[in-house]
């Protein structure tokens, strides 16, 4: 099982590093914006959302498939 230790300066920086790590381990980055990250591997899709104005919390959502960024 792959793992990594790291530090980050913001939620956005953490998500960028998470995406880089995930892609290096077989995940696909489906969509990325200033406050969203969507990743998929095989039949598992997960999305992360956070407020850019006060990024203290991250919402994590599992979905059946990535269709597009608006679903």
C-alpha cells in the first residue's frame, strides 16, 4: 500500500498534493477547480469541495460515477 507524509500551507495545497499522489497511484483526476477536486479509480469516484473564502473544512463525497462537474 502506498503512503506519503507531507505538509501543506492551505487546503488548496493539500488537495493539489493529494491529487498528485492519487494520480501516481492509478487514480484519474476527472475535474479540478479552485474549490473542487474529483478523482476516480475503477468503480470508485470521490469528490472534495471546500470554501475558498474560509477554507477550514473539506467536504468529501462518494458517488457511483463521474459524469461531469455539475452532477
